[in-house]
């Protein structure tokens, strides 16, 4: 059975998702800390999970191609620095100051912890993402939390069905209209779908 737990801390808000608790306080005017943690098991050995997190081919299979300099102090994607490099068990990176991808975050810390299960045939994974949001905290936290779930779901699908296969990464930008608040409502209308998705019910 696969374990899949969610924990997200909204530091300074006193609220949490998935059983976590809010701790800490406001760092400064409009600046607050956050922490998002996810834990799950996958049917892949730790080395395969490590490669999915750290290699160009692996990251390109479920996120986008990224390259790490394999040492403490080495360069990491988006201007970050490797702070722990312990294959195939632990990777942590940290960035200070706004980066091109995360201009609204002044500090970013990411940790991937991988442990063997079932004699090394499976792996337990802990993903932790923390830092400081410098603006629009509620929306930034909500978006980061949902993006985490989306990307980690894609990671599990990649490890289950596609790990080790050749990868061709393709990047497409949506038009500006796709960022409008009613974008999904308009998309559903154009597709002839109801504006509010209906839940599917299984029978039998």
C-alpha cells in the first residue's frame, strides 16, 4: 500500500493544510514564512528516484530539464546552491534573494529525502519546500501548495511508467487570455462542458 501524506505550514497564519500546524510569525511588513511538506512511497528503488530529482533526463521526464553540480556548494537550478548532496538519500538546495523564477520569494529552501523500503525495491520520499513570500502571501502559498501536488503527482506517474526512457522536453506558452480569472469557465464553454465540473460516480 502506498502512503501519501500532506502537510503544509502557513507560518504566521495559524492555519495549515493536511494536518500541519502553523508556527512562527511575520518576518516583516508583508513578508511571511511558509513551509510545504509532502511524504509518499513509490514503487521505484531509491537510486531511480534520486536520478529523477537530480539528472537532466530525470527532471525532464516529469518537470523540466535541470542540472545540479554534484557537490555541496555546487550550482543548482534558478540560481540556488546545493547545501547537501548525499546520493541516493538526500538533496537540499537554498537560494537567497529574488530569482528569475520566484521573484516573489526572497528565500527558498528545498529538500528531497529518500529512504529505501521493501528491501530497496521501493522508496519513501519526503519533499519539503520552505522560504519567505514577500508579497500576496495567501495566493502565493495556495499556488505553491497546489503546484507541489501537481508536480509530485506527475513525478509518481513518471516513476511508475516512464523512468529510464528517453525524454524530449517541450515548452509551450499559453496566450495572455489564459491567465484571466474566468479562463477555465470560458474554456469549458467553448468545449461544451458545464461551467462547474460534475463528480463522476463509480458503480458496481
